[in-house]
């Protein structure tokens, strides 16, 4: 049996015929659905429709605070020329660049030994770089049998060049990012701004926001050069009309917060330690948080981003939607678990291609989703989720109502 939606007592599951991809039965809330009255039913379509109906119902609840966390799954396959890549695919790109032999020697040298049960190496490029950035300070290669010397700094630099090249993506015209932003930001302007946390280095959300005339509060100053400061997240955009009767702020629409805990291809740190966002960056600022909580970085902007993420999950009546996130980042997972345990009004929705029942990092969430109705797991790709996310027609992004005057007045009596 394979779940495609799981939320406490509500669920949609599929059972396949043995050794085939043909659907034998669909289980709704644990009970097998009866298709007897339907001629030639498409059981898969019925299951998918039921799933979408359930998660739309979940999302139609009014959440005062809305946060979104996206991983590689929100970028994969999207782009005009370069297309978004998974971490495993980026690993393969690095392997093609520096050769398998050098990559294996590099992993052994920095003591990256994460492996699957079959002995193959786990392709977690961010964790490899996290370990390598520590190892470069005290480990040096001693080549034998005529093999070439491996310089950790040089390999790190080559890997980061590959990442930057592959993550330099142009947003296509028809993009799920644009549609998703339009829907999640349709809220009362007096409600807290939507907060988007993305672990991706690409700029797809920035491009989607700019193309649709959003104001993006991303921690950088609005003046040029755009310099990072955590206090910029405390600002908002209001319309100040001198002729108004009431002295109250008029919050404008089409504004959202953007946080990038792992850095970005258009960020750069100068020799003074200041961080700037600009075009044509030479050395992109990409952050690889340490695996151990005792070694976690307290440098900006990682510390600021993580503090804001934890703070957002402690708010009242908050929904966190995780999209394309693998749950392998311990810092992020720990914050989510804390919110589930400590915040009684916290709601969690996880949207991934497939509901992973086996991985050690995700298994606790799967087991919890069976018991509690504040956790919803959805088997859906980002593009389909953006398309079927409920569109709240009661709120729109028009600053003024359109006035239509019918001048075709009949003069006949």
C-alpha cells in the first residue's frame, strides 16, 4: 500500500496489482472505495482527485501566519536552458568535472563516509562541503604511487564553480513559482507577510517576484549597493496618504519575505565581512552549516536566517508548508520538531514527490502524521501543487476596483 495523502484519520492510499503498475484498489480514510457502479473507472485519477480535494480543504483554513520552506524539489526540472538539479544530480555533475577517482579520494581524505547499506556513497554534496571546509584547516594529502596531490581548497573551489554554473537558472515564462506566489500572498493586508525560506542557491523565487512586481523583503537594503542587515526584515511597506481621514497605516499588497539560509549565487562577502546582493558575482556566498549542533555557524547571515525561521514557527496559528525538502538538514528538522512539540497551534504540510516511509530522517514525521491531524503529507510535485493550491478569490492584488461605464444609452422612447 502506498500513501499519496496522509493527515491523521484522513488518507488516500493506492494498492497496486502484484508486480505491476496497475492500480488494484484505492483506499479512502482506510476503506477500499467501491467502483462497482462506475464503468471502466480510472482508479488513479480518482485517487489523485481525492488527494487534491483533501489538501485543498486543509489549506482553506484561515492561518494567521504562513511560512513556506522549499528545497531542491521546488527547482528541479525548471529553467529555460539550465534546469534545476537535485543534490544527487549536482554530485554527478561534480564527478564528471573532476573524475570519479579524484572525487572518491577527496571524500576519503576529508573523512566523508556516509554510505547506503549496499556500500555506495550517499550523494550529499552540501554535507561533503561542510566537512571539507572544516578539514581543509588541518588535513593534507600525502599521495602515494605517483597519484596527483589533492588540495582540498582547490577541489572545494571547483565544486562551487559547478554548483554556481548549474544553479544559474533563468525562470521560464510559465513558472509554478509565479503562480504559487500569487496564491499564497492573497491574504488580508493586515495579516503578517508570507515568509518564504528557500534552501536553494538559485534565484527562481526572486525572478518570479520581480517579474510580477512584488516587493521582496530579503534582508538587503533597498539602496544601492544592497547590503545585508538582519534589521531589514523588520521593515514593511505602507502607503502614506496625506489626505486620509484616519491616522493608520495602509499596508500595500504584493509583498513577501524571502530568506535563504544556505546563501545564494548572487550574494558575495567582501574582505570586511559585509554581504552584498548584486549581479555578476565572482565568488558566490554559499553556506554549508555544520552537521553537529555544537559546530553550527554563528556567522551572518546563517544565524539570522535560522533565528527568523525558529521565530516564525513559534507564532500563533502558523502553517509551515515544506516543498521538495529532503529532511536531511538537522538544523531545520530540529526547529520543526521543536515547533510540533511546543507550539499547540502549529500546523505542518509536507509536499514531496512521493511520501518517504523508510528514510530515518523522515520516518518520525510519517508516524506522527498517522496519529495527528496537524500534520499533512502530500505526494505531489511542486508544479502540480502550485496549480491546485486553492485560489482565494476573496482577496486580489488589484489596488483599485475597475469601473466600467456603459455609454450605450438608448434614446428610443
